[in-house]
C-alpha cells in the first residue's frame, strides 16, 4: 500500500514518541549523576523512560540509542531533536565523547531494574579515569548483559546509517508535498479568477504539510524551489515563495498558527495576477510602459480577490495584506503608491517581499526575462536593493539560502561538476550536492554527497559555473531519482 508523505517522514526521521524516548533517556542519564536511585525524582524519571522504552521495544525489538556525526539515532532512525532537547543532551554527549562512547543498546528483555542499573553504573564512571574499553570491561563484571555499548569509532565507520535509501524516501515525501501545494495553489487561483468562492481548508492543510517538512528538515523543500522551468510558472512561483517564507518563519521561531497564516499569505501573494490578461503574464518580450502599468495592478487586485472570494478570517485578512503590500518596498519606492500616511509594511509582507524577489530574479520568468544566477541575485539584493528590504530578514534569508544557493552548478577542486542541493547551516562552504560528472563527461548516475563529511574533505568548491555552458537542465538533476 502506498505510504502517505507523513508516514514516510515519520519512518525516516522518527516521530514524537521517539523524540520523547530520547529526551527521557538524557534526562534520566543526567539525573542519575546528581541523585541516588532511591530519590523520588530518579524513580519518576526512570518510570517515564521505561514508559517510552517499552512500546519502542514492542515494535522494534532491541533499542539502540546512538550518536553519529552529531546526529541522534534510535536504531536506524534519525531523530530530529529540538533546541531544548539538544541543549539538554549536550552535557551527556560531551561526556560520551571523552569516554569514546557512541551509543547504548537495550536488549528486548531489559527490565526497569536492569535499565536503572545501567544509569547508576554510568553515573559512577568518571571521564577523567575511564575510556570505552574500561567501561565495557566493568559493565561485563556487573552482569548487565541486557546492555551493549558501542564505541564512537565503530559507529563513525558505519555511516550508512543515513542510508541512501532513507534520504531518497524523505526527499520523495517532500516532493509529493511540493507538487500537491502547487496544484492546490493552482486550483484555488483558477477558481478565484472565475469569481468562484474558494474554501481555504485545503490550502491550510497543504501549508501545514509544508510546515511539517520544513520544521523537521529546513532544507527538505528548498532544493525543490530551485526548479524554475515549468510551463505555467505562476503556481510554481507561488509555492516557492511559500517555501522560502515558511523557512524564514521557522528560523524566526514563529508558532504554528502564525506559520500557517504566513504560508497562506505567501501562497496567495500573486493571486491578483489571475485577474490580468494571460498574454501579459506569459509575454516573452520585455514589458513596455503600458504592460508595467497593468502589472502594477496585481497587488490591489489580489487583496480584493481574497476578500471577495474567501471567507474573512485571520488567514485571509493576512493574505489580503500580504498581496497588497509585497511590492511596496521598505523605502516605499515600489507599488502601489500610497497617497496617505506611509505605514511600515507588515512583517509577513516584508518576508514575502524578500522570498518573492529572490524567486522572481533567479527564475528569469517574471519581470526580468533572463534568469540571474542565485548568488548574483543575493549580491544584488544586498548591495543594489538593500533599501527595499528589511536588512535583518535579508540577512537571515541569505543564511538560509547559503553562499551557494540550491540549484547552482559549481566546479570542485577535484575537477568535478556538482549541483548544489542544500545548504549546510553549520558549514556553508560545504553544502550537500549531487556530483554530476567531470569536465569530460557526465556520470551515468549522479552521486549524492554531503561535502561536510570527512570523506569529502578534498572536495572544495572552486567557483560557480553556468549550467547553459554545459547544456545542463537543473530540473532534470533535482528530480532525477
Ligand atoms: Fe507580485
Ligand atoms: Fe510574486
């Protein structure tokens, strides 16, 4: 049976129950260092840990908690820890590093007492006196056969944990959501164009799915937004602007309700364009003055359309404002021109304005007729157009997109060509890429590579190259697995 996108994500990245198991593990681990096992806090936390461990054992058998390359795993499942969880685990992780310990496995016949024995045992180990071998030897003498320890080095060798298969499945789930968002945006926009009333519930559902993907893995959808060559670009553009805006919102730590409104507003920011003649939207030549005057109507038309065709609520009110304000510019040099008091635009409109310009300029499909490479667009936005955007938001956006934005083609020091897929937040010079070939020929099968991993240490980015020079289509490579 076909798995839904959500089921696929949970299987690959773990669900909330795995996160709770991991969190209760670290809490109990730390508690054991502070109080003895008769203490009420210890007892309660042991209870909580075992409550989370039992169902995991029931469904998966032995349960291993491991740390590989800074990522947490329960068995083969990578767990995304939130900021709180990560900081809670930080002291334990640094202690493990000193020991050379990479993980622990609880066998399926573990008892609560056995698990408590393990935590008490670990609390008695001092990083200054012990290493992984001495700990394993001491554990043996404790008769704790239901516990197995892994050394850091043995786990690091086993990098197949983040297996190619999982990565593919996760990207496929993200892709499904991306295309669903695009079709929902199209349906809603076409319906409003014909004056039909539009229900917002479908749109909200798909925006929530996008939020789920981005919250779990910020980069999951960014690479898809790099694809610009669609027949009808308006809907892909709306989806891309929604993805960029939501990613910014997640970085700003907006709550889910606000993210939902932001995503909704971003998805409909250009809805006014469906009221303009399609010849104008699709015009292949540069716009003349008359074209521009017509095009500049779309913010007002958009706000009116949303208010007329959708039930008024917080989503649609914010949507109407985003549609109206997204071209006004921080310095009011844009459109529509405001005749009266110039109020600063809303935060959502500022976010959408940045996402919109970046996507429009890199696509070469709207306003400019030739795509500008993503890195040049960012430079342009920083230097030539800094007055148009909120500087703080632009900085965060640049950080999200990275020095080498998704969809750029680069030459590596190994003389290989690579397509940038996603930015590595902690190491922007070393993004995730697809190795496409060398200067001579393309590889039969492009190879996915996280350049931040030690095995790719010799692969450094030398410079960006123009895909057209090599006759390459970015879309084929992003969707090509
Ligand atoms: Fe627009
Ligand atoms: Fe736009």
